[in-house]
C-alpha cells in the first residue's frame, strides 16, 4: 500500500451478472481526508463503499484498507471502520440508548469506554431524552442522526458514510457536517457519497466524480472548479459528464 | 463472549417486544384454557340438557302388565313418558315430534308373552335428531341408558323367577375379570386401556405435539428475526461490525431458542389448562396421575439422550429459520417460505403421533429418519415402553452431523456477498414472474 494511505483501490471491477456496477476504478484516500464520491443514481458509488466496508467482494482489482487486504483480511479491518448505509434502518423495538449500548459493547472491551462512547453518541445525535424511547417512534431524521452517531461514536479510523445527511433538515444536516469535520480533526478519515454538491464542496478535501462505474474526474473541489472553469461542483460535474 | 452476549441481548429484546412475536406467545396461554372451558361448558350443557329433559313418547301395542311396568319404570328413572295411541308408526312419529319428545319407543305386540317365555321382546326406538349437536348425542345416550337400566331390571326379574337362590349378576357376568398390564417386565396394577389412555395422551400425543410446537415456534422466530433485519435494513450494518458471522448466527439461534422455550412453556401451560378444563367435564374422568406413579421410571441416560436430541433438533430448525429469513427480503416473504420447512417437520411428527414407526412404508420411514426433529419423539416414546432403539441412538450422531452441516451452510449464507447476490436473483425471478403474469393478463 502507498505510504500514509488509508484506502488504496486499484482497477476495481464489480459485476452483477451482465452489469458492471464498477468498472476499473482506482482511488487513494489519505489519512485525515474527507473524500467525496459524487455521481448520479446507479453510478456505482454505493457499490464502491460496500466493497470498502467489506460487505461485497470485488470481481477483480485490489482494495486495501488501513494496510489490510479487503478480501483476505476483512476481519482485521472491521474493528477500525464504521459503515453507514444509505438506507440503514433501526431495531424498532429497542430504545436508541439500548442500541448504542449494544454496539458500543461490541466495539469496546471495557464498560467505561463503552459508556463514554454511548454518551458521545447521544450528544452527536442530539436526541436528548428521546434516546430512551423505542426507535419505532423516531422520525426518519432522528433515525438517521442516531445511525450517524453510532457510526462515529466508535472513533473509527475510517468512516464510510453513504449519503450521511439524506433525509435531514438543514439544521441537523449542518450539525452532522460539523460532527464529521470534528471527527477528521480528531484524527479520523472519512469517505462519503452525496447528491448534495454544496455539502460535498463544503466538507470534502478531495472528490471523485463517478459515472457509469468509472472515475471521470478527481481532485480537490477548488482545483476541479478552476480546471473546468465552473463556479461550483454541480456545474463542474455537468460539464464533465456532458463531454 | 461479550460480543455474543450483546448480540443475544439485541435478539431477545427485539423479538420479545415485537407484537408479532409476543402475541404469538401470550395467545396460547389465554386462548387454550378459554377454548377448553368453552368447549367443556358447551359439551356439558348440551349433554346435560339432552339427558335432563328426556321426553319419551311410547306407542304400546302390547298393553299388558309388563309393558305398563316398563312405562312406570321409565317414569321412575326420571323420564317424562307420554303414551300415545295411534294406528301406525308414521302417525306416532308425527305425534312424538308434536309433543317435543326426544324419542319414540314402540313396544311391539307380544312383549309380555315373549318375556315370560324367556324370548327376546321387541322394542323399537326412534330418536328425533333436531340438530347435529352434542345435545342430540346426549339425548341418544340418555335413551340408551334408560333402556339399559330397564333391560337389567327385567333380566334380574326373569333370572329370579327361574331360580330365586342365584344371583342375577353371576348369570349375566360369570367371569370376574381383573386385567393387569406388563411393561418392561413389570406388572402394573391397571388394565391396558387405562395405561394406553395415559401413554397415548402423554407420550404419543402430548410430547410429539409439544416438540412440534417448539420446532415450529423456533423456526418462525428465527426466520422472523432474520427477515426483519432485511426488511428494516439492519443486517447490512450488522455484518460490518467486528463480529464473525458465526457470532451473528449463534446469537440468532440462542435468541430464537430462548424465546421458543418461553413460548413452549406458555403453550404447555395453556395446553394443560385446556385439558384440565376438558377433563373436568362430566363423563371424562380418566384416572389421571395415579397411573404415572405405577409406571417404571425411564433410565437416567434416556433423559440425557432426549435432551441432546432435543437441542440438536432445535439448532437444526433454527438454522433453517435463519437461512429462510436471510433469503427473504421481508417478513411476509419469510412466512411464505416457512411452509417449505414446516410441512416436512410436521409430517414425521404426525406419522409418529398416530402410527407405529416400524409399520410405516420404507419411503415414510426414510423421511422420518432423515429429520433430526424425529429423534426426540422417537426417544420420548421409547423411554417408557421399550429400551431406546438403536435407530434412535444412531440418530444422535447423524443429527449432530446434519445440524453442523446446516449451521455451516447457513453461516456461509450470512456472507453479504452471497446474501445480496441470492436476494438479487430472487427479486429478479419474482419480477420476471410478475412480468409474465402481466403479459398473460394483457393477452387475455
């Protein structure tokens, strides 16, 4: 693996039958980065994130996470990453606190550390007293905030967030962006996908445009905008995909 | 261990608080005793009503002292007897119905003459079947009882007339039979019928039924618990946690089994209350309890074999449940697929409940031997009646091997790559089927 890289992906291909969801993607994500994957629905963003999260196996190519082979050493990677799926659900009959506590006890060997993580998650989620209610009573936004809190409370070395602010109102979306930024300042690395170009521009240190399973452009938001003469990432993306 | 305990806690709490599950747990406790009470009350009241209000119309063609004595005897036994005087049976039936009688008894001509000459006297009975309920059975039983008592009294009279010094009971039943049963070389001081009632109820029906309920409950819980993970999109997240797929599988097996055991205890309680209510009904007084004390106790090792075979059977069906749940995108789909598992589990249980394994055709025997769920039933039946059969003992290593194989296959299925691919294919097949149906509908 390249020195200092948290994620190294080379010539990644993932096929579902005849469909090539990911077709020859290569990426490198450095420590302390917030790396954004941008692209329309079906571009292959979620498949790339699922492979990084050790959920799916590549058809071909090489994926290295934190120095481990994502195929052969998935078990070694999992304690250091956390994954937030785009449509991650909750256990309807557990309270938010119970869920967080169960997850914390899976990640931490000591009860003190687990309790600290739960309190941190409750703070991140902003659920207050509602954290003790059953999750079936939560709104979509509350469930999302809880899941983001769950993903970040374990202080993962790599947080893989698929559409982290989907379904959140502007206030909570802003709060979550701040939480993600703080996580990176504290030494974490984040790779995320988003449809919200403004969010990506604000949050990400580097981005990759994904289109039909390929990376069609990659760089820091400012570099991309300058290179393509666009005023924002949305214009830049349209410019690249229309070529 | 800490990770496994956390996962089991999640399973148990989530399942126990799910209305789809706890309603299933609580309903038998409430419903079964209620059902038993309602059935016994309805049966008792119907039978009592049939017996109490016994109205009989009598068409006496003989009109002699003895035929009149029969009428008086019937009245003294509590029947409301109305004499009718018509020429033919059809009119008598109409009259009996108008009087609201339960039955019409026709005393034939020559009744007295036949009796005094020690010939059988002719009595015809026409029972009015008003409804197809237990009330009609009660009425019929009451008429039968009346005729039986009358017949005995007339028989005593005739025997005494022949020889006043002998007991009519000895003439009627010259043998004083006392039957005992031999079980595992031990003489039991009860007739086989009583023993059979106990064994049939306890070992041949109750235990297989409870094991069957346990199997069905556990497979349902496991399938539901896993399908809910798919439906609520939580399985994907769970599979990224630093736990092995064996931990996830074991947690599901343990969580479902804990709940299934609770469910079975509640079901057993409900079932016992149901039977207590049913047995409390008049006419169903089996000598329950005493007989079991007379039975030879099963050897201690048979309980160990039963426990091991039961644990293996539960693990086997639970892992099948997890596999079904994992392949299902939602609970509804899991419930549809459950039929594929439940039917083969049920068939051997019923075969062994109502039949003798040794007399079954080879194909059915193989089906029974193929399933680990059969062996606890086999052992439970063998425990009391005979030494544990070699087939049942060999069934334990066989069940263990098959269960390990199924557990391994299920754990392999919990790899997201396989799971997502199979679910994708199932969905694709479903959508293709829908497309064909839509096409067929549009062409019609």
